[in-house]
C-alpha cells in the first residue's frame, strides 16, 4: 500500500540524519518503526541487546563496502574427494 506521510520538521531532520548515519533508506526506517509499533516486527531485541541502528550509529556495525566477490583461486585438493581426505579406516 502506498501512502503519503507529512512529518514535522524535527522528525524529518531526525529521519534524514538517521538514514545518512545508518545507510538505510528513509522508507526502510519508517517501515521498521511502524512494524515495531504495530507488533509486526519479526524479532524484538531482548533487554540489554542493542538494536542494529544503535550499533550502526556507534560504528560497531558497518555496511558492506560492496557486493561479495567471486573467489579467484579455488581450493586445490590435488584431485582428491573429501571422503579420500578423511583419515579413517571405517569409510564405506
């Protein structure tokens, strides 16, 4: 569902600041807050556990610098299978 939301200037500034500091979109932050308010959040943080937003704001959780890259040099096992690498007499 699409909707329009008119924010007070203070709320708008706080939302922009939080979006910039966490790297999350304003829309994502609003959806998350609404889900938590309505009790629809998938998980709720336990007492004493800091939220992801708080960890991001403190610099303890950083966003990825880029997409995961493909490994250039795969592991070379000398042509052996994993079962051949096991040093066991009870192989079947």
